[in-house]
């Protein structure tokens, strides 16, 4: 099973609040891989809206995305692209 990690800086001016968190979780759930997102020592399930919102990642915060599974590389690439955008859909 493949495991891919990538550190990303949150670009959205409001951080990973409700709408961007929902977009992240919606995208994460399209992949078979297990996905986690980590901020400092806190690691959460990237497919959980409550977990992603509780992470409280703000603009400029560094988070690490990790995916484990057969589509891990694609998952991390797509989630990184989302986090690097304005996240307003």
C-alpha cells in the first residue's frame, strides 16, 4: 500500500473554515485511500467534516496531508491543489 505525504500552506484568507472544510472533505471522499491531515501535533481524519473544522487551520498555517492506499498520489495532488486555491469553490 502506497503512502504519500505533502506539506501545504493554507492560502484562503479565512483558513479552513466551514465551506472550505466541506470542499476538502467532499474531495477526500472521492478517493479510496485513507486520508489524514495534520497541523502541528493534531492529526485528524481528512474525510470527517467535524475533524477538519476542529483542526482550525488558518491562513498561513502549514498542514500535512497524508494518503495511504492505491490512489494516494492522486489524492494528495488533488487535495494540495485545493488547499493552494482560494477554497471558495
